[in-house]
């Protein structure tokens, strides 16, 4: 089978193949793009973090922004906190704002646990 599939994304996730996940995140098919965004949220990596932040702030599709917010919350990197807070206050879509604020709270909670 040719092209990117959700099965391939799962394999890349287990192997932490960042470059292929980023390629899938930029795929035209939204189901592939969403699967890749969710996979990205499970891997600690600067390239993935930066790509998710770009999707969170700039993608015209609210479903993509919402899933990017969720993935950033799952990733738990404090660098995403300001971006999530901004989107939580300013996004045009209410569900995206809610998810971004949830993700911000998750990052703060994780940070507090590691500081204890």
C-alpha cells in the first residue's frame, strides 16, 4: 500500500520517527493529519513541539487547532504554555479556546508535580 496510513503513523510513533510524523502532520488528508498530531503529543521533541505550536496558532481548521492544543497538553512542555494561554483567550472557536485552557492547566499541574 502506498502513501501514509494511520498504521504507519502508529509504527512511527512507537519508533519515535519524528521526521516522518512531521511529514504526516503536513499531509492533505485530515484524518492522517489528525492521527499524526495525536502521535506527536506522545513524543518529547523540539521539532514536534514547534510544529504543533504552528498548527495551534496558524491552522485555519479549528479541529486541527483543537487537536494541536490537546497534543501540546499531553506533551507537557512548559514552552507551549504561553502559546496555549494566548489561544485560550483569543481563538475564534470556543471549543479550541476551552481545549487550549485545559492544556495550559495540564502543563501547570505537571510542572507543579515535578517541582515538589
